[in-house]
C-alpha cells in the first residue's frame, strides 16, 4: 500500500521531470513559422514589386511609398536585403495568384512581395502577399481596409508580418517614438512613427518638457513639465490635449516610467529631501518609497516582468546603475566599468540593459547583461544618450550629436545599422519607444 | 531503495531546473571607497565669484552643434533689481558642496536679505553645465540649491522664506562648450518671488 503510493508519486515526479526536459526541445522542433534560409551564409534577398492599382489611373506616389517603407523596414532588420523592383504590369490580371517566378529567380531573389490596392476617394483596400521564390509558393497574405492615410501603417504592418514569417517574431514597425525637441525654442514633447515620419507635436506650453514615456497600450504618455513652475509629472492621451498633473509634490517629480502591466508608475521624487525612487499608482496616488539613501536616486527602469527596477544612483560618489527588487530590497550594483553610467533601459526580452556612459569623449550607448556580465559598447561616434528599446528588442533608439548629423538614431541591438530617423536639423532628446 | 529512487529523482529535478535557465545570478557587488571631496575642493585656486551681469552671453561664440539649446534667459520673469542685488554662487563640476568663494558670496547675500528684505520670499535656483545627463543634472541642481539654502539658514535667514528649484542643465546662463562657459553655468541664482 505504502509501497505503491511512493512509487506512484515517484512516477509522477519522473514524468514531470521528463516533461521539463523534453518540452523546450519539442517546442523548438516545431516552430510555428516557416524557416526560410539561403544556402551558405548569403543574406536572403527580398524583392518588393510595385503595388498594382485595381483602379486606374495608377498612383505612382502610393506605389513608391509601399516599396520604400517595406524595403526600409526589412533592411533595418538586417534579416534580409530588400529592394523595390517594378516588374508587375499595370493592367495584368490575377497578379497575386499567377506569379511567374522565373525572372525573380534569375535576378537572384529568394523572396517576393506583391500587392494590389484600390483607392476610391478616401477608401483604401490593400492586399499583400509574400512568396518564396525558390519553392514557388505563397508564405503569407494580409488584406487591409482603411483610409488613404493608412497606407504607411499597412505597409509597416506587412513588414511586421514578413519578419514574423522569416524569424518567428513579429516586428515592431507599426510602433511610435515620443521625444523632446527644442525646434520652437522650448523643449516640447513630440511623437513620430518609428522611421521618423509623421512627426506630431504633443505639448505646446512654451515651458520645459522632459522625459516622455508611453503607457503600455501606447495611448497615453507621462512626462515632466515646468509649465506651472515646478518640475511636475503630467499624464495625457495622445489623442486629447488635456494634461492631468499626476504628481506635483514638492521638489522634483522626474523620470517617470510606466510599469509593464500599466498599473504603476516609477519615478524620482525629492519631496523628502533628496531624489529617491518611488512607485505610484497610475493615478498618482499611494507613493511608495523604494530607496533610502542620502545620494541621488533617479531614472528607474522596470524589468519586463515587473519584479525588478534598475536605476541611477551616485551613492558611491559617481552615478552608476543599480538594480533592486520592486519592493526596494536586494540592491546591487549593475555597472562596474566606467565612472559615469546613466539612462538604464531594460530590454523587453529581459536579458539586457541598455545605458549610456560618459567618458572624456562624451556619452556612448552600451548594453550589459542583467547579471552585470557582457558589458558591450555599441556607439563610438559623437555624443549618444537615452537609449530606448523597440518592443521586439531588435532595435535601440537613442539621441545623437555626431558629425554625420544630429538627431534620433535607430540601430540593431548589437550596434549595427546605425541610421538617423529624424529629418530635421534640430537637436532631439530623450526618445522613448512605444510597446506593440 | 525507495529513498535512493526519490533522491535520484530529486537530483534530476534540481539539475533540470538549473538547466532550464534559472539564470538569476546575483549582480556583482563592488563597493568603492568614497573619496572625500571637501579636502580636494580646498586645494583648488579660489575662483573669484562674478556678478551675474558678467555671466551673460555677450561675446560667446555660439557653437554649431548647439542650435537647439534653449537661449540663455534669466530665471523666470524677475525684476532687474533682484538680479543685480544678489550675487550668483558657483560650483565645481559634479559637486554641490560650497567652495570658499561661494561661502563669501552667501554671507553677502544673507546680509542683504537680513538687513534690507527680512520678510522677502526668495527662491534659490540650482543649475548645471551641459555635461552629464539631463536627468542626473536635475537632481544635482537641486542638491546645489539645497546646499545654498542650508548655508543661508545657518547665517540666520529664516528657512520658511527660502524655497528651491532645479533647472538642471535646461537654462544655461551662457552658451558655449568650454570650461569658461561651464564654470558660469554651474550655479545657484537668487530670485525674489514675493
């Protein structure tokens, strides 16, 4: 009796252990995406054929827009080498079904995007298809309905889908970046598409506005403003200009950041004497103090699971990055190289923390593993600050002053592909990337 | 036999859990000795405190990369009188403790407050130079204003008449990116608010 019982539970443990060992292997062996690989180490080549208009006359601008957006997104990803090619005849029928792969194959392409669109007044319908040129088959298709102005968004969205098909992970090309610019003479908050298009002013108060952060649903931002004299934290929707003071406590109300689940806001308050890290409920109530230290503590950054917070503190003399549990316990130093490390931002995947380090030559962006290992410098040119991760952790956006042009730049998480995305000649500051 | 079986399974479970990526290693803890900065301060040549008029951008060359930096404007819309009557206090890089020249200036400012405007409400605005991160400088500027506030109260100025604010590096007194400009921007200014 007793014997059987023990054997039974032992068997259960054994099965459980086997499951633990085998489950990841099973999951890895059956990807939910189609693996597309080029022979050898050659990079895959993607052709984007001109979109075919279903209504004449054709809109050449629209056609170029679609090709340019998908090519830019896919080239930035580094996963494929993409280019726009015009081969589709304007009046051909069934272009999405009967594809002649031979000319694409002979030009050395592995993948092909084709699309059709209909623009009636303001009503836009667009359908995209991705083909595997070598195996002559369709990999994915998407159809979008919307207004004429949505063509950009739809193109970015299909680029997300291409990335999902190729890598198994959806892209973040439909996300946006909020930032600070002083183009009016005052620092105001703006928002733009991730690729720098559609810049839109949010604040227009003529004061100093700093450090925007998106809510996890991307519909609201918080930021610090001096518009009523004191550096207070405000919250507003992207679609409604009404600004609500979320924290106007005495002293600093700065470097606010939404928790990953949107329920809390971490920030630095100096109401009790010097800058300390607090969390607030999302309505600004119930301040909970996390750091107790006579030094300056600021710039909190949540881990994606919401259990830890990285922050800047000069408790050892110079600003360094520390990590603590979300209740303020278990404080440990993260960065051990360099003597001025600031701006921590946790990767959405949780494995790395991006930050900026000041040396004699100015600031550069680094990443470090969450356990403090693998400290890696990503930028070398000019002055680079305030890194922010894309939702898919593939890219880092940062502000840069460099000879090739000041602005907001985007690079891959390994530092490659550094590309300026802002178009103006102003200085831009404190970019922050929205979640999906 | 049974026990060894259970122990064996437990062993496998632990091994599996470890292999399963419980990579929660503790971050490196490294304590650095904090260098006492006050001693270093004293050894530095005492810089003459400059009245604020001299600190205004007159012949400063505007660097090309600084086009978008907000123009140097006096803190708030203050009457010219209050600007001229108080002297500005200057700091060393990344420091908020008061140099000897700063203490001299504060003694004069305290005397002015106590003799001529005992009930005036005065705001001390802390500022930083353009180096360092904008966010850290907000906190540093506040620390500077606080040092000034604390020192003035030791000289007899009523604490309730003194408020502080920090502008970090957002409102430089002068544009420029050399030590001459930086030295003029690391400061605490006095504004009569009432």
